[in-house]
C-alpha cells in the first residue's frame, strides 16, 4: 500500500498564487528545518526539533491542490513521499487494516526523511462512535494515533492529512503533538487564478495574450457551469488542456 517516490514539484515554479499558504509552509516548516540543520550544538538541535509539527492537516475544497502542496514541501525537504488513501488501507480481514498502516509508517521511517500523505483522511478517521462504516475505522484511528505518538524527536517523518471536512475528524487527531499544524487551502482568488493560468500558459506553450489571460481570470470567478462549486486549480488546468487540444487540432488541419 502506497509506494515511496521522490517528487519534483517546486513550491514557486509549479504552483501558482497562494502566497499566504506558501508563506506558512516556508516559515513554519521549511525555515524551522533549515534552522535545525544549521544548529551547531545538541541543545539547540533538540530545542528546534521540539518545535516541528509532525502531523499536518491541509484542508479545503476538492481540487485546490492540497496534495500538490504536500508534494512540493517534500521536494523542498529532499524527502520521499507516499500517498495513500483510506480505501487502500481498509480490509475486511481482522487486523489487516491496522497492519497496512503499520507498514506505511515502517517504510517511511526506513526512507526518512519522508512524508506520508493520507489523501482524504476523513474516509476512515472521522469521530469514533459516529461512523457508519465497516467497523474497522475505530481501530484504524487508534493505530494511527499509536504510530504518531511513537515518533522519535530525531526522526524526520511527517504526516500530512488532506480533507475537505476537517470538522468531521476525530478530536484526538487534532491534539497537540499529532495533527497540530492546520493549513486552509481555499478556492483561488483572482490573483491566484492569474498565476495558475500563467504557469499552464508557459508549460503548455499556449502563448495566450495578456487580454486572453484577463478574460480567463474574469470568467472563472463564478460557479463552474453545470456544477455547484467555484473554479479551482484543477478546473483551470482542465480549461488550459482544452485550449491546448484546440490549438493542436488547428495546427493539424
């Protein structure tokens, strides 16, 4: 369950906009780790290590880049990353779901520095006693808490949970020392959308004019046609891919 890979996603080069989100990741995670690496004595190192949040929750609407931000953080750390989902972990066999979780943490510890991303963690970590699922979710939450409580201070393994429904998570997960770092990744505003379109304009060689980019930013401000959600980075990427296909078909005629 969940293979370790080395991502190559740059926080600035590959993710447009979201200045405040990037600032929090940089100042509260990356800069702290840089200070740890620069420390010259054990006392300073231990003091800085105690400041690092080992559990992080990236929450917000679907398609806003929660997993992308986690991978970009891993790239900045030179860390291996594994992305797992609740359905991957869950099994109908007694004890197998918990063993799947243990194996994910074991592999991450062996490959440290590493980041474990639990994509849509609410699929198994909702408030215990309220979930009407298969019944294994309760023990999976317990196992997850056990693994996180077992982190050693010098162990560079981080857990990032992504969710659209942070309010549904078991309160024990949100206690200090567990998922204490919570980062909201909202719908992109006009500045964010412009930056996102400009990145895809370059990557896909769309050669959009400033006027065309202005038009895309303006027309993606409202609810997406046929849906009940505002435009996200995923919607903008799909729109740019559509433009690229139209351009390619025009060149082929």
